[in-house]
C-alpha cells in the first residue's frame, strides 16, 4: 500500500507557514470560509475543486497540485478501509467487453 507523503491539511499548513499566514487571513484573501480552511488544515474536510482553484491562484500553483494531494490522500484512506477491502473481494473482473449499443 502506498503511503502518502503529506496530508492535504499538512500541505496547506506548510504553505501557510512558508508565507507567514493563518487560515483566517488566507480565507479573507481567497474569499472563502475560515472554517472550511481550518477543517482542511485538520484533514477533517476535503479540498474541493473551488478551493483548489483559489489556492492555486493565490499561491501560484496549479489546481491539479491541490487536487492530486487530496486524491492521493483519499486513495490511501480507501486502501486502508477494511470494509471496502472486504467488499472488493466479492467483485469479479469483467470477462467479456460490453458491446456497444447500435443506433
């Protein structure tokens, strides 16, 4: 199972620290909820597309940078989910390609 290098919240906190910011100040700058940023920084909320675009604009990155961090975190969490792992064992692979419907 791949380990993630950094959670999305830790990544955000690193950017805040490097730029001598806090969640309240960043929220005002990117015009979003301070609570939303605080929850992201605690890894209790996801980085949404809207937030990723705003963070990218503000910090001079690409939205994909933020979304990839979130996706890697989500995939790592899914791989550790025992209920999901049990469910996946009961799903078989496709054996025959699904034919395309004719118009």
